C-alpha cells in the first residue's frame, strides 16, 4: 500500500504528474527531501502571486498578523512519512483563505487522524517505481480532503483557480529534481 493511500485514502481533489529520471530511487528521494522549490524563478513568482492578497491587506492596514509570517513554500509542509521509494508531505488548513489558515501537523498519524469541520488536509506525495531502460519513474500526486460540505464549497473555486499553476509547479519540481540527480 502506498504512503498516500495509507495517509489520505479518501479525497475529493487530486492531480498527478510523472517523469522518468536516470537515477536510483534513493538519490531521487534525497533530492526531493532537500528540494527548495523557490530556487526556480517561475515557481517563486507563482507563490508570490498566491500571496498577493495577504500582502495587499497588510499594506492597506487591513491585517497586521502577516508581518512575521515566512513565505509559503516546501518548508510549510510537514514530512509525514518516508521509506525507500516514497515520501509524503502534508498541510492542514483553510487554503482558500489569504493566510492559508494553516494548523500544525506534527507527523503522519496526526495528519491521518485529523478531523475538524471546515479544515482541509492536503497531501503531496512522491513515489518512485521502475521505468524502462533502467530509469526510475517519479510520480507526484496531490490529494485534498475536505471533511464537510462547507469546506468543499470554499475549496472548490480555490482549486479551480490555482490548479493550472499547481500543475505547472509540480512539473517544474519534477524537472528540477531530474536536473539535480542526472
């Protein structure tokens, strides 16, 4: 059973991307763990655009709680589980809000058992499997579970708006990982 299936077997939203890489699963997952997606200028720009509403609210004086908030990125995710050919990261929050509404997530078990109305769980997994010519296929999958109707209604327009950029970010991450290990 995959880590993703164990940690988030039920979900309403998902996307999946894959790329064949000429490296071992161990080398690939090490690159995943040390990945800083903001090293890619296009990913950095996409994340800046996502944060624009919160930054505008700060500048307009409508909010003051974002001044010491670090930029959103891979460091915002919690490593939930890792084995020889898989790794999974998670977020818990109200992602449709300008501040993401993130809640702490200490480990895979806390993520798996989290149940709070109005709060979604997002799982980002990386899985390696054999591919042709001695390559390894790296598959990334994003799954989102909204526990109730209210969170699904709030998340759906957000997902429709960010999904193209999210897919672009995932594909750029895969290419960045390949560039680091090949």
